[in-house]
C-alpha cells in the first residue's frame, strides 16, 4: 500500500496478534529505510510518511486514531482509507503452537490475542453440550453438528480433548469418511473455524469494527474489507447496506443477488461501475472482487477471498 501510494502521509497499522504486528512492523521499517534512501532520486517521494503500529483489536480504531492525531478523532477530519484484512495469516496457521492447523499437532489454543483467557480447549472440555452444538452449527455451518457435539462431550469421559491431534482423531474416527481424506478434512476445517470464531468472538468484533471504521472515514473516504468465508462476507455486505441507507438491511442475504438493484446490473460493466447509492455512502462493489487465477497460483490460500469496498458520502 505504501509503495502504491507515495502520496501517503500517515499510516496506522493495527493487529491484536503481537507476533503478526512485529512482522508487519519489520516490513514497514524496511520500506521506509529504502524510501528514505531513494528519496533524493525519486521526485514522487515527497514529504514524510508517519507510520504507527498498535497491538489493538480493530474494533478500537476510534480510540487508536484519536491517540495518534486528534484531527482523526470522530467528528473531525477523518481518514481517507481503511483496509481490514480478516481471518488467519499463513504465519498463524503454520505455527503449530497456535492451534489453528488441522494438519499439525499442537495445543487447542486458537487465540488471536495471547492475553485472552478463553481457549478452544476450554470450550471443548467444559462448555454445555447445547452450546458446543450451537457453535458448530452457527459458526462452522456443519451439517453433522448434533452428532459431533455428542461425541465431543462423550470424549470428556475419557479425559477430554487437549490437542489439535486429539480433535482431528475424533473427527476421523466418528465422522463418515466414505469420501476419503477430503471428507474428514472438510469437516475438521469447519469445526476448527467454528472454534476459532467462538474463541475470538470474531463475528461480533467484525460488525463493531465495520461501524467504527465507517465513522472514522473522511467525506469521500473508503473502507475496504477482505473476507475469507461466507459468515464474514454476509456480515460485510449486510452492514455495508445498513451504513449507506442509515438503517436496517434486508436480512435475506443468502446469495449475491441481495446486493442487486432491478434492471441496473450489467455483466459487462467494470466492477467499479457496479455501485449502490445510499444517502450516507456508496457500495462500490455490488459484486465482490475475487482473486485472479494468477493470484491463486501465487497463493492458494487466497482463493476464497472476497473484497468489498464502501465510500462515505
């Protein structure tokens, strides 16, 4: 982003995971050092870019921006652009001690914030059976949730589940694996997603973050959100509609057609002309932007990504 926008004057980065933030801070420092070295030769690199990083959940964006610069506080000038990149990073998945991967044995942790107290192990071994089932159904969209909730609770009689390997083995043993390896992998992926969302309260945090971020935009400012599964994307599109219209959006948003207006959609029109106008703003992406084939070749984990953008009036 910094490289694409040499005119940028202020950058504020936020992440609840201090390890992820430290990695990002290193990239920023490397870029700024290179920019300073090339500044004398490149006339486009004018002015000084101020860069700040904060170990904070995105729902606290109002407080963070206000602490960086009083002019950015809500009710003042606001910022020109905000990007929210949801979900796990490859770093988090690849580190077995974080507990996010179904393919590596590790603790049943799944906390984005290492200071948080709730872990996936706590849910699996102590939460009421009906609550475990609700998580699997609502957050994992797992059709076999009733059977799985009973098996998870039954495992407590044998000492409980204490590692990702324990949970994966339970899924492999108890679920219908007639479809082979892909059968249990898909189920395990949904179960792990459900637990991760519950541990980090991700969906409520997302909704709060969208409203707070929109409030922080300057007139004409844009909020871009990259989501990675249907639950996230559903909240983003519904909240965007609420934001531009200043009220409740239609709750029936099970497919992409909910963002279409009668007789205005043109399949041949570029994505940036597919706009939905409201009194408080414009949804610039009536259809989400998805990765190109070239992008997917470079990073297979991006294949489910969807980018949506809203602009403040």
